[in-house]
């Protein structure tokens, strides 16, 4: 029997129970923070020597020299060449779809000139160097390479530095091939908090980057939070999540498998089903019981369902939007009639998959948008990784003499109202009123 939380939106303790279900505080664990802070300190102080020490300890390697930290670019090409022709085409087709989508996100610099000759505008500039963190623990994620590298390349980033752990010396050919397709500049076989620290502060071998993107475990997430300021970060990523809304008309086997697709990531992943049809929920449960023993990652799925999964019975579809916006899921499936109508009402979601045929897994690999998405309710204020994350936007201001005089009439009294006389006089000088 699969253990999974059952909630009813009509219960008096529903929202309290939902809060408890959604809570994920592992990144704030004091022991994790203490460990991460020590690792960051060591990498800053001892550079490559610390990287070698931690990599040997955590990934069970036997590195002895700094040059062994870097994977030669020739390995990326060799890995791609080692794949079957069919798999090479899979990577190329996925990469093209991701590139096509992100081309639509490109932003250009712009400006306009006011009647008095004052120019105002915005200059869009790509970041110079970006670090890509690629997980390499319980599963390999070549898809994450493409989903991070391609938007960066579309944005115009010149140099992509990839870090990926290689436990027991295992180098995943698909990951290396994806790095080749994605145009990665350099690759280092390091992971965890030590990799984040190396990217943020630089070592003798690893160059310092402007921003670090990509998902990782709680040590990676905690390290990203700790180094923010030395480098930018995309987000503090928590466990993967899916919230499926179904009206009871989709094949229950499809829905069960969609729930599995997130739960199999790890024990902390979260799969939730919302449905107004109690009988249909039972059909999904029956499908889960029947299909789960056939899954290779059955134990992980069971643990995920037990600790963080849920089946939520709602009174009707009208309740759905309120609950979805509160959960703010990373992935939202609307397996319903007229999904676009509901999607337009949703405020908080990382990505919305609309219709019965749109499995979330298509977004993981090839739909087009990046699958690096906000988790742990952060979709309330953040978005999917994309081209704008790899660019800066600089304001442009150039005043004519006439424009400076007119704006000074606003700035000067404003500044004096704030008690900042130097501000006021700086504006007044441009007004031709130096004696004020």
C-alpha cells in the first residue's frame, strides 16, 4: 500500500495541513550551514588544494594535481562522437527547440530623445562569464546543461564554466556531449559547496564568474545563498515539484505516471494531485498501486509520496486557482478542458503545462523553455531561467542644457526637501543658478 497524504479543501484544518506539507527547511539546517561555511572558507583560503581535498573526500577520487580538476574539451567532443546517431539527433533537436524558444526572449538596447534633446534609454549587455552547476549525484542531467547553457549563449555570454561532480571517477558521456552541444567553454570535475565557492571567488585553476546558475542538493543551495554578492545566483533551488490539476477525464494511468515523474528525482521531491472527483482520485490511487512496482526508482517514489506527496479533493474547479496560487508550484499541469482559460487566472507557477497531452516531462527535455524553475513557493516572486538572467540592463541618461534646466526645477526642491543641499546645488549648477 502506497502511503500518501490525503487532504480535503473543506476540512477545517486544510490550510494548516497544506502549509505543513509544503514546508521545506533543509537548506536552513544549522549543521548544513556550518559545513558549507567551513568549505567556502577553505576554498577561499587554500584554493585548488582545498578543491582537491574535498573532491577526493566526497567523490571518492584520488586527484593529486590541480590540472586533474579540469576535464579537457576534447573529452566533450569524444563523448558526443561516442553516442549513437539517434542519440546525437535527440540532443541536437532538443538544443534547437531550446534555442528557438529563447531567441524570442532576446532584449535589445533602446533609447528615445525628448523634445528638448535629452536622451533616455537602456543598454542591454551580456554577462562576461557564467558558472553552470550540473548535478551529478543520484542521477545525471544532460538536460540541465542545455537548459542553462543555451539561454546564456543566446544572451551573448562569452564564457561558460561548467562544474559537475564525477563520483568514483565516472564521467557521464551524455552530460559531456550536452556541454559540447551547448557551447561550454571549460569543465571542472567538482561539485557541492566547494564548486560553488570556487566559481564565486576563483582559485588558481577555476576562474571567478559573474553569476552561478543551475540546480543542486541542499549543500549547493546553501552555498549559493552564502556567496550571493560575490557572484549573482539564479535562485535557491529546492526539491523538484509537480502539481497536477485534473477534472477526472484524463486516463488515470497518465496522471499516476506524471506524479511518478517528479517523485523519482529524490525523496524530497513533491507530487500533488488536485481533483474535484473523489472516485477519480481512487482510480489514480489504483493505478499508482499497479504501476509503482514496475518503476526502477520505486523506493525513492514511495519515500517521496510518503513524506511530501498529496491527493487533494476540492469541492469544485473554482477552488483550484486559489490553491494553486498558494502552492506556487514549480510545474503545474492543467489536465482539464479549456486549460488556457484557467491558466490566465494563475498568478504563481514556474511553468504551466496545458491540456491532457502536455506531460510535464516534455518541458524537462525539449519543449523549449528552460526547466530551471523556481521551487518551494518562490514562483510568487521569481521566474524560469531565461535570457534576461544572463544580461544586465544599464540605464542611459544624457541631458541637453535645456533638459537639465527643466529637470533641475524638480530635482532641486526635491533634494532640499530631503535635506541634501549638495544634491540640490549639483542640479542648480546645470540650471545656471550657481548662487542659490
